[in-house]
């Protein structure tokens, strides 16, 4: 159940009953739990509307809410809001209901379900995937998982950069400097080596540059030979990417790179010209937002022209992104498209979305931007010798460090389970460190904070989960029976004890939280919730011993623990992070 919604409904009807007016109640969790659990805020604007003192309006509404079995207290506070406290009996019932709903733990599906495309990872062909694409990959994957869980139909799309000027350079470069054996053995390294040589050469040798442009044009016109060479570059890159995605447990429904839209590009430019949205400017075709009469003021502020065809006839990143919009609308009936791309591409997306509006595309478009990963020196992360950090070397290091920390911490992991545990903990730590940030900020990559069994870090949460699981093992508890038993009404009553109530109420907020995080595309809200969960659980566990308790008390504490474990595990899985049962 989404509690805030439920309270909203009840409080709105209390307003109607007490005051005889229709008005939204506006619910928020209280800042300070000493005052209650939720707050009704809607009376302040209502008082303004009616020209009455807000506290005077709030009092009779609070009286109605006091009679509702959901609350144990409803008190007017401050300038005229109402603080509500959930009734312990209601908390018990809802906790039971969450356990009974084993697959979804009480999280309702979004209505209506939408068709959502998530465009993420999207690295460039013939290049190593570097840390810049790590954030897109991790964030995009978490968003896909969250969106799917709340009930949307998601198309996870890897929009590879596989169609730029680099291919002309690579084709002539390979001819001149290519080493077939090296290309076989380690294709991306070889492609990067040749690319460096070729782009340097093109800068100082016009004939070479001309040759590269010629080969690019041939490729784009469909020349069989060049297509075959390009295919090889793409296939080799894809193989190496797939290795990284496998380690990260990241999956795509489609891989539709820029090349997939090539044939649509002339039509796109044509259409924009015909509709008067673009015009020729010194040989190039551009959209000038400041010239669009119909455009709202904020579009006019986009002064920089959006170039969609260069003077030499070449198409751009922008052109293929416009074609992609049409494709996604027509092929998948997309209602919402989410682009998980570095915040430095903001202008590109503002222009693209502004154009979509001018085109009348009724799709909700969002740029999920993110900041840069910094090294210890506060500058973009680099290797010791100043090179770019590749993703696979970073993941290797994460696993190694996790293995070392497992040893230092003296965790009990069987030798045969060590590799798998180091992988789950190391990769989980990297993902969590990224996801817990407010995505728009840059953050410092700090191995020690990241791979930590204390504080707000992935391993701490995984450890909390493992400790929780061990309770059931130690007590030889039939967990299945706990789950199935909960579906019987009133199968337990939680004690009215501060730590127990605090934990239960936190667990009850999961549905609201998940819907809010998914709506606002902010996985860090899920991280915060889970971190808080782990802390509240350990406070509860200290105050309320589980296995030493008896009878009904033991049963209710065990049930609450089972729910906490399940929610922690589910929450982590929605972030793409695994758990280890024993450590
Ligand atoms: N390949 C691009 C890059 O590496 C990202 C593409 C993002 N997706 C998009 N539809 N523009 O910067």
C-alpha cells in the first residue's frame, strides 16, 4: 500500500466531512518523528482560499481523523497543519499484509503502465568503455529495474556510437598500420592504437584526411567492402562490451546504435525543411529556436543553432537522435524516453526535446544527467600514468580489494565461495557508491569508503543482510512457514516498542519511496531508504532479542526480521546489487 496516498484519501474525506469543502490534503512524512509520522499540509492553502485562520479549520478535521483506526493521534500543530501518528495495530496489520504479498512486498503497480525506453550505457565503437560510461550503465540499469518493478514496460536500448567520422580514419588507418594478429588478439587495443595514429596523420596530411572522408562516404553509401570492415570493428567492440556487461549483470533488450538510423536521415532533414522548422544557413541545415514563433519563451533562449546537416552533406549526432525519436514513437509506441547521459550533453538534449515539442511528439522526454567521477586529486579519474581508466581494469581492482577486505574483516566465507563473494561485494560496492550520490554531482572515487563494512556503503548493507539471514539459520527457523502464515489475518501483533515501531513504519514506507524514486528517476532515494533500514534493524535487534524471545513475541519479531531482510534484498536487487547469504 502507498501510505501517503491512503492518508491523502482519508484526510481529504475528513476535510469534506468537517468543513464541507473539496480540497487536497497534501501529505508528507514529518521532519521530526517526535511529532508524529505524517503531516497534513493542505489546510494552509485552503485557509487562504476561504479567508479563515488555518488552526481553526484544522481542529475539526483533526477531530474526524482521531476517530480513524489508522491513527492513534491527530494533533493540530504549528501554523495549522495536522500531525498524524499511525496506530500500532494498523502498523501490525499492514506489516502482515506486506509479508503476505511475498512477490511485491506491498508495492502496488503503477497505473497506467507505460511503455518506457531507457537509452543508457551507449559507448562508442572501437574504443574501450571507460569510467564515463560506467555511471550511465549503472544508473540506467537501476532505472530499468525500478521501472519494471513498479509495472512499466521497459525497452533497454544501448544506443552505440557506431557511425561517426572515426570509421573513415579507421579504415584507411588499418590499411596503413593495421596488425592483423594484434586485431585478432586484442581488437579494441589495436583499434585504439590505429585510431590515434590515423587522427594524428589526418591533422597534418590533407591527402590522408581526404582519403578518410572518401572511405567514410563509401561506407555510408553501402560499399560492401567497407561495410564488411566496419562490421568487424562493431563485432569486436560488442564482444568486449558484452564481457563487461556480464560482470555487471546488465542486460539490454535492443542494441540500436546510430548506424541503425542512417537510412532515415535524409528524410528527417527533408521533413524539418518542409515544415519550416529548419533552414539552410551558409550551406548547413540548422534549426534556430529563436526564430520559432510558436515556441514558448524557454525555447527561444536556446540561442545556439541545432545543426542537423553539415555543409559537406554529413549528418550528425543530432540528426540520428531526431530519427531515433520517430523510430521509438512508431515502433514501440513509446510514451516516455529516458536518456542516461553525461550532464555535459545537456544542451544537446534541451535542443532535441525542444524540437520534439515543435514536432508535436507527445512523448515524455527526460535527460538523466550525471556528473563526473573524480580521482583523489579532485580531477577526472585517471590511471597513475595519466591514461583513461578502463572499466574492466576498474572492476578487476574492485574484486581484488573486496577479497582483501573480506580477509581483514575476518568474515566467515567458505574458501569455495570466496570468488563469488568477492565479485558480489566488489561490484556491488562500485555500483552502490555511484548510485547513492545525487547523480548530478561529481563524486570522488574512494576505494576505502566504497568497500566498507561500516557507513553508507554497499558492503555494509550486504553484511547487514547476511547477519539478518544468519538469525534464521541459527534458530533453525522455518522461514517458509513465516511467509505463508502471514496471509492469515491477525497472524501476529507487533509490540508497541519504540524500536519495533520505528522499523515497521520505515518498512511500510517502501511503496511510496519506490514510486517516488522511479517517478523522479533518483535511485539514491532507494539507497538512503535501505541504509536507514539497516540501521533501524540493528537498533531493533539490539533492543529486542529475537531468538531468546518466546511464543507470540518471538513470532512477531521473527516476522518483522524476515520482512526487513526481504525488503533489503529486493531493494538491493532493484539497484542491480546482489547479496551473499553467509559472511
Ligand atoms: N555515444 C554517446 C557518448 O558516448 C552517448 C549516446 C547517448 N544516447 C543518445 N541517444 N544520444 O557520448
